[in-house]
């Protein structure tokens, strides 16, 4: 699966089906600090993501003041 | 995972609340949380004009979206900080948001203000940390815009994570005066100050991000380039680890401080601010911190030009 990390602007390729919770752990991301997005839908940590999925993992930290 | 309210498929799981929600229910619950905070803390009424400080980030735009949707009389205030393309993109997001909803927006451009006060230039001239100069100037222009615009209240998008990180920082340094002032509603202490409120103070950064996503709000996802290494981010990271180990930690930390801790730091006789001799805005000395900063910028630029 292809995982686009924002705001890092980085893409990683992962192999193997896994839960969203496992995906975040594999990426070293704590629960509640990023949204996992497939298409225009958010995924909860129990949801499974597949080999051919394209995902966005978007950190939720505040971006500063503009 | 099923929605706690309607049993449809959930899109978001809130560990701190031990609840999950589908999109429609989450948006409803989020708005109710904000509405409850406004009512419980007597932040403002539907008859008052509210100036909403917006940066282009998820929190301030989510706040403006909720308030406008709930029928409050809102005007946006954007302070352009002059931080290169980051500020340009933030400005575009705010303008597009306001235009799409037909909401009034006021803009202050720091680069075109006074002697030229873009944050990087001020930080370079004064050798201050960019975040310190930025915070000071933003606070000044928020106060000026609210007062001159006749707004009785200024709302900012500070969320639970911001408040928990600020509280942790204040506790670690035992800043008694800062602890005394940390509250969701700051009443005015001078005729030129307006009430300052934080309607999102009990909703987490994750919740505001989810709300913004679900509402299709196009916000700036990138971090401010000056934020790297900021102490507040280190406090947030520490709190995130505690929250992961024990969900609800941030909420308890902030709520319990406000319920039973803050009062212990309130000094009985606090001197009200006087008027700054230069700009007339409230000040704890004869000249306010903003005017002293402008003086310093002009002095150092003149010295550099003559060297």
C-alpha cells in the first residue's frame, strides 16, 4: 500500500494487510495524533487496510500562526 | 466499530470519551460541545458581534465554521505574519473560506505595518525567537482590531491540546501570574481590552482536525516553518504519550486545574494596566511591549544602516 504522510510530504510503500492501529504503530505514530484517510473517508483503528490501498496519514498538530 | 449514538458505521473513535461516531453524529456532537462551552462559561451571546482570529489552520477555521453555523454574528481577523509562502498560502485559505461562506474578513499585513513588521525581519533585527515576536505582535493587533472595530469579544481557536501544553509549561516553570490568567474567558481589565474567549478549550486537536476534514474545510496542513523546535511542541509530544497510555489525561489536567487549581494562583490585589504613552493601548509600564519592540526594530535597523 502507498501511504502519503502529511505534512511531511513523504510517501512510503508498505506490504501486507493490517489494521489501522497496527499501521500507525508501524509508522511510529501515537493514536489520536493523526487521521488515517482512504478516499474521502476516515478510518478507525480497528479497520483493515489492504495491499492495494492508497492512504493519507495526516498529523493533527497545530500548524502555527499563518 | 459502530457509532455510539446511531449504531451506523463509525468514522472516528474518541478514546478520551470512550465513544465512536459516524460523520453526521460527530459534527452534531462537536457543535454541541462548543455550544455548551460558550453557554457554561458565558463567553458571548447571539446579540454580540464576535471577532474570530483566524490563521488558516484547522482550529481557527473550524471555530469560525461552527460559530457561523450556530448563527453567531462573526467577523474574521487574519494577521498576515509575512512568513514567506507559508503566510501567502494561509492567507489564501482564509480568504477562500470567508468568500465561500459570505463571511466578513478583516486583514492586517504586518509587512506593511509600522516600519515593516514581518516576523522574520523583526526576529532578525531584534535577535528574538520568531515565536516570541510573533505572539507579541499578534496579541497587539488582535487587541487593536477588536477595540477599534467595536467588538465586545475576541474568540481564538485554542484547543484542549494547546491549553494542556500551556498549562504544563506554566507548571514546569511555576509561572504563578500566567497560571492565574489561564482560563477560557479572560475578562477585560482595561477599557481598550475586550473579552477574550476560547470556545474550543475542551475539544482536542484531533477532534478539530476531524471536524475540519468532515466539513470539507480547506486548511493549511503544513506546520509554520518557525515552529520546529518550539517548546510548546515538546510539551504536546509529552502529553500525547501520556494520553496514549491513559486516555482522558489532557482533559482531566485542564478541567481539574480550572476547577480546583487556578484559584490558588490568583493574587488578591492585581494592578490594572495603564495606557501606553505611545499607542494608548493597555500597558503594565509607561510604554507597552509592542511599542518597545517597534522601538527596538527601528533602533537596530538604524544602527545597521549606519555601520
